[in-house]
C-alpha cells in the first residue's frame, strides 16, 4: 500500500459531504492501493452531525483509511493536505438574491483561500464544489497568493456527466460510448453544453443526432436546469451525483485519464478569446500525477461563440460583484 495522502473535505456533514466521505474512504478517490488520511471540516454548528459521520466512518472499517479527524479550524483541517474538496457553502436562504449568496460565499472562500495558502501541501489541488463554484474558486485563489491559480478547479464534471447521459439516452447507446461532450463557462444556467465535437461510438455525434432543434431547444436547457429537475422529483437537491462527479474529477486528476476530454473550470488564459482572470469551464486532458492541460484550438462556430460569450459575461459580472474580496 502507498503511504497516506491527506484529503480535506469542507461541509463534510452536509448532504454531498455525507455521500462523498464514504466513497473517499473506500478508495474510489485515489485508488485501491492508496492509504488516506481524511480531514473533515465543518462549521461550529456542523460539529455535532459531523461526529455522527465520524462514527459511521469508523463503523465502515475501511482498510485504506489510516486516520480521520474532525475540526472547525481551517488551518488545522488544511494542514499539509494533498487534496481539498471545498463542498461547504452558505445555502440559498428564502428571499435571498443571487448577489447576497455571492457575497456570503465569497467571504467563506476568501477565508479558506487564506488558510490553504498558509497550511496546504505545496502541490495540493483544490476542487471547489460549493456554489457559485467558479467565482468561489477565483476568490479562494486570489486569497492564496503563494499558490498557483491552476491549483484551484471549480467542478463542472457533473454538468458534463448529465450532458453525456442525455446524449446516450437520445442515441440509445450506453453512456460509455459518448465522449468529447464539452461544458463551457459557468456552473450555472448560462453554461454551454456543446456537442459540436462530441462523438458517439467514435463517430461525430452530429452525424447521428442530426436534429439541431433538439440540441438547442431540449438538450441544452435540460442540462442547464437538470439540478432543478432532480429537486422537483426527489424533493431534495442532487447530492449523490454531485459527490460522484467530485470523486471522478479528483480521481482523473490524480490517476490520469488521458484519452478523455474532461470538463473542468480552470483559470482562463485567454484561449478561445475568453477574458483572463475568471474560472471558465473548458475541456481538459488529465495526464495523471495531478497534471492537467486544456484542449486548445478547437474550431468554434458562430452559435457556440455566442453561447460561450454569454456565460463569460455572467462570470465577469460575478467577479465584479466580489471585487472587494480580491486583494489583487
Ligand atoms: P449540500 O451538501 O447539498 O451542498 C453543498 C454545496 O454544494 C452547495 O453550495 C450546493 O449549491 C453545492 N452544489 C454543487 N453542485 C451541487 C449539486 N449538483 N447538487 C446540490 N448541491 C450542489 O449542502 P448542505 O446544506 O447539505 O451542506 C453544507 C454543509 O456545509 C453544512 O453542513 C454546513 O455546515 C457546511 N458549511 C461548512 C463550511 C466550512 O466548512 N467552513 C462553511 C459553510 C457551510 P446549491 O446551494 O446551489 O445547491
């Protein structure tokens, strides 16, 4: 067995956290030969439910779990970690406007960025799940000046998996036959799920799904609003699939999945004409050992450009609304 790697999870007693920590402990995050130390982080109010989660982890008797700790102290929780999954975020309260949620979360993620800067392992990778994930990643990174912006990733893998699922259903093929589906931009209703480069069983998806109207009027809005569809059916927000996507993201970054295009929101470098300094979802290739690179120079048609600009515009507005928390 490989010597332990340290993984921190914030919001560990929440819905997503609950589904997430069991799967991390069972070895699905970093591989079945990798020992794990788990640092569970919660607010003061979350410490009591978290103690129940700790008990359940103990009762799972997971052979790969060499240590578990629980804390509300960020520096302690992020001490020397290899990976952090930032799930905890302020919930959308009744009557709360998007900008109120943005401000409440920006404060949380500014603090977390500072603590990561002081305490996290030098090569750590940080996955932001808590919403608004892209802008939270920006705020955390800006408050962690000694870390590379590329160490922070905001999750859009769930959107990509949702999109792949809908394509597989439409084409009546297993989901494993669908690849190169891209999510561009924000993890919000402005995201652009793009099939221009997608393949089904190795063939260009658009030669199989020829109905552009279905793509524009059904597929895209359905991916954008899939979260709401799950809430309506389940009476609670999607937690297991969000946890699953977080596991997929980090597993692929850690172990590599070089043959796939994986959507991740990463700091823009100007590619595709997207403004610098926002966390914008693009296709990436994960080479393993914690390295990833963006897929560059894809041809972008007029419709895609319009959709990509709309989600860019929203991210710029989000950044502008939290400027007071960006030290740079
Ligand atoms: P969840 O575990 O359901 O959600 C946590 C965050 O993930 C939310 O911001 C949620 O956004 C987001 N999210 C991203 N993708 C999805 C998805 N597909 N489905 C649902 N949510 C998604 O929230 P809980 O309220 O159950 O748990 C949050 C926990 O975080 C609480 O226990 C709280 O105490 C803790 N917390 C911890 C902090 C810390 O450790 N410092 C700080 C703040 C809170 P959305 O709201 O849009 O659904």
